[in-house]
C-alpha cells in the first residue's frame, strides 16, 4: 500500500498582489515549515508546502497553529487542509481489481484574524 500526504490552503484578502508584494519573497516560514504563497486570483492566495515530503510529519495541531499564525500575520481568513490518502487494490465490479484510494482522511482548519473558527477531522 502507498500513502500520499498533502497540505494546502488559501488566504482570502482584499488584494492578493499587494499582500504578496509586501513580502521579501513569496516564502513564509513558521518554525521549520516553509510555505509558498502564490496569487490564485485577485482576492485569494494559495498556500503550499515548499518541501512536500514534510507533509507526513506535520501534526493536525501544527497545521492549526500555522493556520492561526498566517491568519494573524495577514489579518484575514485562512483555510488549511491536510489530506492523507492510502492506495491499494480495490475490487472492481467485474471481479478484477484496480489500484486506487481505499481509505482517506482529511483535517481542515479555518481561522479568522488569528482565531480558530472551525476544525474538522474526516475519515472516508
């Protein structure tokens, strides 16, 4: 079985380019985690991990803390998500098998101006 982990998010701001132009670079570090910030559209900034291999080792509580920190720093609403997908052989209707997601869990946190407003853990 294979496992895939990812962490992503969004900042909702008045003007994405003005927020990003105020940074020395479009990287933002919180402790040892470095996020890349990219304009998604006029009012959204996309958040991704610079080192995607770190996603497996970052806890849900750390994601929530990073979400709150980004929300506090940029005085906006931030949503962050950690997704874990487990791949394996799944039975197909005709009796064969296919390699696909057999189990997944997702942690989603949302903060507004540095305060957590939502936290959800789902398994599907």
